[in-house]
């Protein structure tokens, strides 16, 4: 393969949350060569079937992708010791250490406290408005509050924890210097280290206490907690904002949930299918042996990126794929990925999304955007596509 490919990924022509129209053709075309802003060229895979193959087949490796020149949207290659960056068997060993906390029953234990956090955030919002900003009032702080509860961060340290994780959000990254981000990352790492040592001295409740009790080393416990914080916060914040945007810009859809909150569980799955997250790609994989896929020969050593957004709009799998249909069922979307690395925190994210939508439709049935749709500001940068703020009235 010679010469740099013409097509640049992520495709950047999309408006608001609409996927780039070029995906329609790309899905039929099969894998195509693309270049990302940094690193090696890659194959872009867009159809549902091919995306599932790449994410579900061990011949596409995450660990091998972490070489010096992984295709990426940021200048620095990342080599962190995250669950996501391992293949089997190390992947399962690491994931197994934290998995119990993230099962549906494990997460159910956080339901009441999540409802209380949301009620508190909405009390504050309604005391200060209308209007108010759903992103800064709810979407940004909620995942950090829930995460603090999950980890067992003590009450007196929670405010700092929420502030620190907030400065690692993609929207914050775009506004601050690399030094500021690095400093926030280091403080978070140190804070988690303090928490692990504290739980060794006086075991309490939460994931950190469980890890310590389970015989995990301090270093590994910190790395696992940091993984969960980094992987979980940003995505949930973005989707909380994006889901509200989708429902409010198609007002009949918000009204449907007001009329029937029982629809929310199903609606959240459909919004997950329909709403692109960030650049909506899973992390690159590297081919470990030659594979033929959709007429293309992917050679050992090639990199592959997948377009989850495109797969989630594939008409071969979803009827009327470009319509948001809140009652859609079944809905085998790939919004949380697929296969070995399917999102560990999916149940936790779904819980927060459900609780927020439920509280909004029951408390603010007349909720509406407080600005014209065209004035909603989208976060800059290639990593994230989410509303920077969502001014609403009620
Ligand atoms: C709406 C919110 C979320 C979305 C859309 C999302 C999406 C994803 C996707 C697409 C992947 C697969 C990446 C790949 O295969 O390359 C993933 C993996 C992962 N997610 Fe999430 N995520 C969300 C929330 C969370 C939360 C709340 C947590 C934890 C508290 C979390 C932790 C993780 C972890 C640890 C992985 C790696 C799993 C593994 O390698 O086995 N995510 N997520």
C-alpha cells in the first residue's frame, strides 16, 4: 500500500449530531483506507456486520495497536495500562477484578443515591432559573458524583474529586493548556492513591475497599480506578447532554416521554443507537494475521478503525435507521461497542441516563430549549461531539 489515503477520518462534515452523509456510501463500499490526524493510515470499517467482526474477532488486537504509531486524533500516542489496551488473558484478569460492581444488580445498589443526586442538582437548577444550563447543572457533575459513590470517596473529598474529574472532560481539555490537564491528571492519580491507602488502613464500602480486600496491589487498584474514572465520566456527560438535545429538538419525542415515562428504558437504548458519541469510533485495532473482509485484504500489521455511528444506522439491521423511534425493539445497537471490550460501565451509564430523563419529564413537563437550535454550541476538537451548554426553560 503506497501513498497517504485521501479520505480523512474522523469525517468532520457532520452538523450537530447528524452523522456524516458519506457513511451511506462507505457502508456499501466495504473497508476503505483513511488517514487520521496522527499516526499510521488505517482501514475504516462502517457496516454493522464488518464492525461486529472487527470488534468480536481475536484477529483484531487492541494490545498490538499500541505500538509507536497508532492512528489517533491526538498528538501523543497513549500507552496507559487500561483494561481496554489488553488482549486475553490479561484483559479478563483485569476486567474480572472490577466486573462485579458493574453488573446490573451491582449497579442497582446505586439507584437510590443516583436519584437523590439528580433531585439535588435539579433543585439547584430550578432555584436559579429559568433559564438554566442542563450541561453544567446536571450532565457534567452527575457522573462524577456517582463515580465518587461507586469508588467510596469520602464526603470531605468529594467536591475536589468532582472538580478534578471535570477538568479531565473533553470540553475542558479544549479550553486548557496541556500542562493544566497533566496537573489535573496527576492530582487525580495521587488522590486515588491516598484513597487506596486510606481503605487499607480503615476498610469502608465501595469499589476501592473491595479491591483492597481482594488482594489487589496499590498500584493496580489506582490504575483500575483511574481507568473507570477516565473511561466513564466523559462519555456519560456527553450522552446526557446529547440525549436531551435530541429529545428537545424533536419536541414531540420529549412529549412522548412526558406522557409515558414507562417508555424511558426503551428510549434510552434507541437514543444510544441514534446519537453519535464523540467521534463515534471504537479504539483502533491491529490485524494479527491476514483477513479478508468485504472484498478487501486486511494484512497482518494493518490498523483498523470502526465507525460505530455508521453501523448503528445500517439499514440491513435497523428499519428506517435514520429515524429516532423510541419504541424500537429489538435494538442490537453498538453504542457501547461489542465483544471483548464492550463497555464495562454500560449499566451504570444507562442507570444515570434513565434517572435523569425520568426526573426531567416528571418535574419539568414543559422543558424546552431556551435558545434557537442553531445557537447551541458544540464542543470543539475531534475527540468530542457534544453540546457545550444546553440552555433550557421550563
Ligand atoms: C453513555 C456512556 C458510555 C458510552 C457511550 C461508552 C462507550 C464505550 C464503548 C464504545 C466502549 C468500547 C471501546 C472499544 O471497544 O474500543 C467502551 C469501553 C469501556 N467503557 Fe464505556 N461508555 C460509557 C460509559 C462508561 C462508564 C460509566 C464506565 C465506567 C464507570 C465505562 C467504562 C468503560 C471501560 C472500562 C471500557 C473498556 C472495557 C474493556 O476493555 O473491556 N464506560 N465504552
